[in-house]
C-alpha cells in the first residue's frame, strides 16, 4: 500500500495520462487519480478545490500556456500548495532541465519510458519509498 491516496496528473497528452493512470492502478488500485489536460486547468483545479488535496502531483514539463516549470514555480510559491510533492514526468532527459526542476522543488524526475513494465517499476520504487512503517 502506498502513502499516496490522491494523485493529480497534469499532462496535455491524453494517452500519457491513461498509461500513467493504468500503471498507478496496477501498483495500488486504491489510489484516486485526478487529471488536468494543461497547467492552466491544473492550477485552477488546485486553487478552487475542485479535487481533493493531492498527496502527489505528476507534472509534464512540455505543455502549452503554462508549462511544467511555470506550474511548479507557482505551486511552490503558494503556502497552501507548496508541501505537495511533485514528480516531473517528461520526454526530455536533458540534464539541465532535470537539475533546474529539482532545484525548484521537484521531488523526482522521470523520463517517460517506452515500456509499460519500466514505468510500473519506476512507480513501484517511488510508491515503496513513500510508504511509512507501521
């Protein structure tokens, strides 16, 4: 069982959202996944309380209007949202992107894998590392 019960996925690619959601449910079917198709929608959903407060946010880097970096900066400046762990989830494996986003407060950075099994392995490690001993 994971410490993450409410997960929020912000990504402009519906296929990526569906694959990530399926992988999360494969690991822990009790997790509730909420989704936004872009950063503007995601920020509005968080600020307006349209979804339960997430225990974890998966955030795509490359999105139109408000990209992942801008989204991360905005929530880390907001006292009510800054404590939510953010996992950047992108096709970009550029070291400077990873370093920059980690310095801005991202907890992890995943390059979107080509394989569902690799994705579930990555997520299992993340979810297992979040579990607290009873």
